[in-house]
C-alpha cells in the first residue's frame, strides 16, 4: 500500500484504515486531500443472483474512496447522500479500481465524483457523493458506541 | 426465513438467495411482486473509521431489498441507478430492516423506494432505485462468467 | 386557489406565493406542514426540441411543491439536492399536478417525495429532494440582493 | 450566438434551438458532440420566495445544456433521470453559464456532468444526468402532439 498524501495535510493510513477495508482486502493505493484511489478484488461472496458483482459492493468501493478523499482534508467529514449509475457488470476475480476526485467545496460541504473501473479501463460505475464536515478533529480510532452525530 | 409472496408470482427463495445475502447473513423476511423486506445485523467488520456502520453496507442492504422486489415480478431486472440519503448512524450489533416498495412501473422500467430502519424504527437511510428489465426469464442460479448484459 | 393548511402552522399564501409561481400561473391547490399540491399548465413556451414538455419545467414544478411543503413547517428551509426520474412525456396543454409529501425529518434536514402526474393520473416524473433549515424565521417577502446563505 | 461544433457531427443550431431556450433568452454559446455551454440571465420572474434564483430554473439551465450535449451526437436522446446539488444562491441579474461534458457512454446510454457558474466563476449548482438514445434520427423541428416515446 502506497499513500502519496499532501505532506501538509498528511493522513496516517494506519489511523484511517477502517474495518471494512481491512476485512474486504481493499487496498488504499493513494490518499491525498480531496483525492483517493482504492482497489478491491471481486470475490465469489460478492456476487448477486445474476452471477455478477452485487451493486452494493460496487457502491461500497466507491463510497470508501469518497470517504478517504473527503476525510483527507483533516476535519471529520461524513456522507450526506450519494447517487450511483451502473454501466457494466463486473465478474468474480475482477480487480476493480475506484478513483475519487473532489469536484467542489463550499462551506462545510463537498461534492465528490468516483469512477469505478475494470483493470482494462472500462467504466463499471459512476458515483457522486455529497459530504459534510461534522467536526474539526481528524478521524481517529474510535471505539465503543458511536455518537449520534448530526449529519 | 419466512417468505410471504404473492402465490401467483411466487418466488422460490432458494433460487434467488444470492451469495451476498448468504455470506452476510441477510434474512429475506418477505419477498413479493414489487415488495421485499430484508434484515441484516451490523457486525464489527461493517464499521467505518468513525466506528459506525459503513454507508456502503447500508446501501448494500437497501440495494439487495430493491433487487428482490423488482425481480419478484418474474423477468430479470437489474439496477440502472440509485440514490441514497443517510439520516442517522447505525452501530455494531444493530439489526437493520430494509423495506422496499415499488413506486412506479412504466415499460421495462421501475422506480423503487427502500427505507432502512433501526429495530426501534428510526430511519437510518432512504434509498431510491431505478430498474430495467433485461429478459423475460426469471432469475435462476447462474454459474460461470457473467454475460455482458446491456443495462 | 384554495389552501388547506394545518391551522396551527398556517401559511399565508400571499406571503409565500413566489415570482416563479405567479409568472408561470402555478396554482397552489394545497399547502400544509410537510405537504403541498401544485398545478401547472404546459404552455408552448415550455416545450423542448422533441415537442414535449421540457424536463426543466417538470423538475421546476416538482421543486416548487417541495419548497412549499418544507417551508410550511415555519422556519426557512432550502433545497440542498434533488433527484428526478422522467417516466412519460407531457404535452402542451396538459394540466400537471405535483404532490409533495414529507418522507422523513431529522435534525435540520428533511427528505421529500414529489410525484408529477397528468390529469388522468399517469406519472410523468418522480422527484426526491433533500432540504435543510437555515433559520427560525418563516419565509416572507424578501427584497434586494439575496444574502449568501450557507446551505 | 456562436456554435463551435465538431464539423463531422455538426448540429444546425436553428434546428435544435427549442421553445424553452428561445422564450427564456438562453444563449447557446457552444454545442459539440458530447459538450455544450449555455448562458442564461436570471430575471425577476425567476426568483423564489427567498429572493434568490429558483432551483427549478438552475436545474432547467443545466438540463438544457445536458440535452444539447447528448443530442449533438446525432441520434435523438432523452433524459432518463438527473441529480442536482445546489451550492450557492444566484441573484436577479446574474448571467449564469452552464457547461455540460459527457462523462461516459455505453450502449444507448450516457452520463453527463453539468456545472452552473456565476460570471465570476463560483459554482452555483452541480448536475449529473443519465441519457438514453431513443432513435437514429437527429432532433428536428417537431410539431403537433408528441409521440409517446419509451424512455
């Protein structure tokens, strides 16, 4: 895992690597302020009834890239809403890459685009997420019962 | 697992139970034409860096309910796009229930609403999905490399 | 124009009838806390290059219903984002009805669904909007340069 | 109005200029395959109850740019669905510019991004639209009752 972050806003990958990415083997290929690139291999457990990658996992990968990109600015940010368009199916064994790019920021809000591609480059899904900053503290290891945060 | 389907359009739960639902322990509480109710317990592996349920898994649960509801009509349907709003966090151990209801159908297309709730009823996420029917065959166990379907 | 509002949260229609509704002849058939029903006739000026109602005006009608429904609670609310699905075309002369219903509220936020129908009941568009309350004051006639509000 | 279209796929602006753009004074600054830039001045009739540009008109401008961009390929394309995020208000007198760019195409489908800006460049709205091609004929002047097209 290589993390090329803006040094001024560096993110400690160990601090942000979350249980979902660890359990699914999602690799953080790049995380910087407003940007992230993650990689995930589609396993047999990720298939739907049609035998293709479940849309839920395609969204999850995009959403994870979105979360790293918007939290890499420092203050804790959460997703308010997101929209996804599914273009092509992905198969078991496919190594998918999700690339998140910040499109706009205004006040505490941000808009991020994430493209999920097959290794050969064909687009599998296009995602757009809306984030909001909820505190000035960067994400850190949090234990116990989650707070009821206002989103 | 109890499945109360419209007998005229009954769905064989064994035929449609997909690898994702099996591996995550998602229970199909009800599946009928245009409707579905699924239940999933948030595990420690489903938490994000904030210590709450990852939005990807909240979407996945809603998307799975959407898929069962739109495929219960018979012909194979796939998701074209979806939008989700996150209202409140969910915690490890929460048993979330996703309820999908068909809102409209026109030609080969459908619009479905899915609400994800905590056991006490508070809404965790609101999802809306757009489906399209791709063939006249009902979903069955599919093996091998997925076809490149036009969505 | 008949306005059947919750008396406890009554809205003065004259106070909220905005320039857009006046100039387009949009009738406020019902406005109550969390609900609104508006009617608009498609004119020749509202057609696109295909000779059907422009999607922009279908959205505008839905968005106006959404705005009345979320502002009828009292405090000023604005739209943060919205999603629309176009199901069927509408023609010049069609009297369209948009019905907005609150789906969920949490903190300062709300989720609203709006269905736009032809007079015979066929659905033309399905809209979902996300609102946020920006102040405790109800909407009133505002003149001059708009404030830069944080949305 | 200057139209700088790809000569190989040139669009006759007179053929595509639709009633909505004519009646609102929307200028087509650029139309090419997969791209369009439109300009619209916010009039007093376009204000909402808050005294700022109605979200319906912000969406309409973006949707019009989307329509020109996806129809400039030749075959008739229509919008299936769209999502919009409102970032900042616009005021009466503001000359807004909407710039549409094709993000992806697959089969008969397309995904387009449209950014609406104030003259000084601040983003007012971010729009994403999903299109589908409905016939091989380019858009032309259409009169009379619209066909019931399958979208």
